[in-house]
């Protein structure tokens, strides 16, 4: 059994594993692996390995950012390709994915897509990523195009932000770490060669023409971009002032244990909740407060390895907008939160479970199984009670029936959950359409967004985010609210 094996061999295999990925003394390796804070959804539950400092200086980035190159430009955005090489490691390893958060190029916000192509590292030679990272700069997000115009003529650029390297583990290594995933966080602060239009004056001219047109306040393109930017600022200032006080960041911890060996493992799930009454009732999804019911990997352990969820270990925490979140050591400050443990947060009601069968292939044992999971959809709801006074609930829309496909809505949430130093909500413009009682967005949810309200332009809740890109109509959720 995986958890029993981990008790016997964790120390030895843990050192060997981290030694296999990055070269440093095994005694340090055992100290560096620790439970992860909230990460991108695909690596939720991973353990984080912090690269050790050398000579009092931060560990060097294992990735070499070779160049940032032009891919395309239009009146909405500049698209770029970022080429990366990974330095040789002590022993061969495989990277499954690379994730990026809060990245900027010379201070300009830039979105980098998750790199999901698996590739092997070498102990002898640098390894190029199989393809470049896809990057985009949205012009409507910027206060001014001046930094972009300056960037076009530079030969180097500074990239800052946060990245996560997900390392592929074999069965024995997973047992040693008591996790299916190991993630190496790396802070970005890299000077990168910029090769936008090298040897292609026509592309340079095209980009200059577009940027000059956008910079000309009388041009139609500039007027449209200005309208979009002002609308976003207005939304953040006016709608944000109305919505943010109603949003709470939620986090649930629970323990899965083996009754025989007493081995255990802690899991966590973050999400968003929002006030729906002046006395502090909070609406979210059931998967935030009872996440094991929706997780096929955990359910496989429960059903086929005869493990159990320790119900006494289940604790849910809540922080309002603007609260300090990170304690010493970078972990969430659970003591500062409202919580079920302190009885300042209560779970009032959840709809009855609706179960469904799902075929499952365990990635470790390759054993096939039929799991009994909670069904997606209308019963994925939970009503909570927050202690306190002075609450500002969100108004609920009278109906969502008139939402046509492609309707413009706003998602108010805490993307990336408890990984942020402060609870800073984000308002994100999305498009959605109604299919029965389910709304489908054009946005795949980030971790921390489940349970978030989906709002119309007036700030009324029309739905709440559930999973993937699916949302539950507020008309269904109303049945849970007294």
C-alpha cells in the first residue's frame, strides 16, 4: 500500500529523488521538500521543493531564457514566442509541465500559456524545450502603449514573475514523497535577448504602423482600445468597490489515513465564496468544503486501498478581501482566518449528494476501476455562515434565461487561491451562454475560482462557477438560500 510504504522508505527515497533532479547534498534535500501551498489546479496537492541558496544568494534559475521573438501583432495584442533551455541536471529527469504566474516584461503584464509538452532533461547537455512558450500582451490592459513602443527597439528585456516546474515521478518516488507530484517554484528575474524583427524590416514597419495607429487618439483603433481600457478601469473601480467586499477566499484541509498503519496524508482545496445575505450567509460550491467527493485520485484510495477521510481533520477557512494571507515561511496564515475550527465559520446546508459512476485508470498501478464520485452540476452547492457584522451581500439576478450565447459577464474570484500574499480579488471579463440550467464560459477556471460569482454589468449574480468552464445558474442556487 502506498501510504504504508511511505512510512518505511520516505527518508531514503526522498533524498534520492531530489538528488536525481538537482545536484546538492541529500541532507539538504530532505529539509527542502515541504507541503505545497495552493498551486495551479493540475498540480494541486503537489509538494514543493525550494531550490537551495548558494553562498547566501538565491539558487540560479535552472531555465535559461534564450530569446523572446515576434509571432504576430494586431490591434488587440502582441504575440511573442519565448525560447527556453534547461541546464544539465545531476541525473536525468522528466518535466511534465511548466506554469507561469504574474509575469511581466520590463514591467508590462504578459500572459504565458502553461507549457504542457513532456520533455526529458539531461545530465550532460542543455535541453531545449520542444517548442517555444506562447506569450501575449493585451493592449487594452495597459495604461499606455509607450512601454510597448520602447520595447520594440530594444535588444534585451527583463522578465519577472513566478514559474513552477512540475517533475514527473515514478511509483516508488511518489510513495517516498507521499505525493503524486513534485513542483519546483522558480522566481523569474531574467535579462532576455529580444529578437522581434531582426532581419525583417517589413515586420518592423507593420508593427510600428499598428502601434502608431493605436497611439493616435483620433484613430478608430485607438478609440476602440481606449474605450475598452476605460471600461475595464471603470469596472475595476465601480463594480470592484461593490463586489470585492462580498468575496471571501476559502480553503479546506483534510486528512486521508490508513486505519491499520496510521499513515496519513493531508490534502487541500481553495475556492471563492460570496455573501448572499446581510446576516453573513456565504454561497460556494460543495467541492470547496468537501473536495474528496469530486477527486478521482482520492476516491480511488478510499475505495480500493481501504483508506478513510478523517472527518475530524476537515477544516474550512475564510478570509475577506484585503486580508493578509501569508504567514512566516510562506504558508497560509490559518490563525488569522475565520474557520470551522474556531466556529467563526459554519457549514449550514448542502444539497443531497448525487452520485455517478466513472471509469478510472490509476496512473501508479495501472489498475482499472469504477469509481463512485459526486456528480457535477446542480447539487454542487454549499451554504456557509460567517461570523461578524456589516456585511454587504451581492444582489441576485431575477433570471438568467435571457443570456444568449456570447453574453459578456464578469467573474469575481481569487485565482491561484492561497498562493497570494494578500486576498486580492480579480474581476475577469468572460463570455458565457446558457444551456438548460448550466452556463458555459469561454474561460477555463484557475484554481481558487470554483464557487465564484458570475455577474452581469449591474453587479447582479447570474451564476456561480463550478468546475472546468461550467457554472450553476443562480436560480438553482436560490433554493439553498433561506
